[in-house]
């Protein structure tokens, strides 16, 4: 990645090279697509920014320009993807100081019409009661499984009868389904995503009957091409029927995590169950819930102290 004239090299060119050298073939296609999208935005917002001109001010301006049309969390992702390449450039001596240090992450205000990300326990119970849980596998069973396990959409699609261990009341997550491509199994999102997820006795009874006689190594829910939108549409109809906020399948994962957190399950246990690579991911994703629980704890502390007089 050396350059004879480092002062003349454009940041967008360096970034494209960096993706090619360090990311292609090392990360999943979906993740690589996100890096390439960042590259396109870099070419659009700062096509003439040279490596030698990368400093805290020019980098902050780049982030501000991106934040003008994106929400804060998306801007944070953009920042993290650029930062990896910039830190490598600092190590290589192409930039003297880290321009990403103390960067301020901004972003436009989320839309008021944005989907609610999760349901509370009563709403989830109401939703489940409307499902058509027939004697054969259907998308209603898929919705129930995701709600009760918190699996990612692609992880749940990849489940085979072999992954169910009814004796130990667990599901083994070791792969994903390539629903965005031409189907077939893919590795999990990260090493932490390979895990065993405990299931309740009701699911043991239900799924032991449902998957009886199905091919051991073939996905339980797959019958031809699967689209995320198909399952989300089915879920949306049930949400409306149950008169609860409309959420996506990914929202079921959020619902699962939020119910566990409100029930007092530790962040570490929730992170393991969800297959997060670190507790930081869980803390960032569910910050609003954690803050609410902390407020509850403060009230509890105050009440406990007040009776000591």
C-alpha cells in the first residue's frame, strides 16, 4: 500500500485500495457491500480530498456532510468504516496524526413515522395468540421461533432438523442462509454467532412433532426462493390484526432482547444469546432500555435508603 507521492494520493483512492487489499475475501459479501457503499459516498462527498489534507477539521467536515442526509447511527457506521483505513494510514506513515480522534457524530432527526423497533411483553403475547400455528411448518412458526430465540433472520432460515437438540432443550446456530443471493449455507456473521440457544419445553414439544421425518440436513423453513419482504409482510398483517405496533422480523429479535433485559437478565447473557461479538454491541443497541433500567435501579436504591432512618 506504499505510494511514491503520498501527498498527491486521494483519500477515496487509498480507501478503494484498502478495501481491495484488506477486506475483499476476508469478510462476508453483505459486509463488503457496506464498505463499498461507504467508498461511493466518499467519492461523492470528498472526491478531491488528498491524504495530506486529512486532518481533524477536514474529516469532521466529511462526517458533517454525510450526517446532513443520514441518521446518527448510520453516520456512526460510516465513521467506523473510514476509521479502520485511516488508522492503517497513520501506521504506514501516510498521515502524521489520527484525524478521527474526538470526532463528533451528528445526524438528522429520525422520522416520526419510523417503525417501532420492538414490542412489550403484552403486545408480543397478543401477536403470538393471532398466529396460525398449524400442524405443518409455515411462516407463522418461523415468527414464533424468532420471537422466542432472538435469532437473526438468516440464522433462523438456515436451521435444519439436525440443529435441534430436544434432550438438551437447545438449538445449535452454526450457519446462515444466503437469502440475498442464490440460496445455500454461509458462515455466521462472526465467531460469537456460533452458539447454542436454549428453548422452552413448549417449543421442544411443538418442534419435535413439526420436524419429524424432515431431511436432517435441509433447512426446515426453505421451500424455494425466500424474500425478507415476504415474511415481513406476513408479520405486518398479524401485527395489524393483533392491533399492536407493526414491526419487522428483525424487530422480533429486538423484542426478544428487550423482554430479557426488562426481566433482569444480564447484558452478558443477552449478548451471548444474541450472538453479539461483544457486550458493547448489546449496550449500544439497547442503550434506551439499559438507561430505563438504571433509572428503575436508582428509584430502588433511594427507596431502600429511605427506610434506614
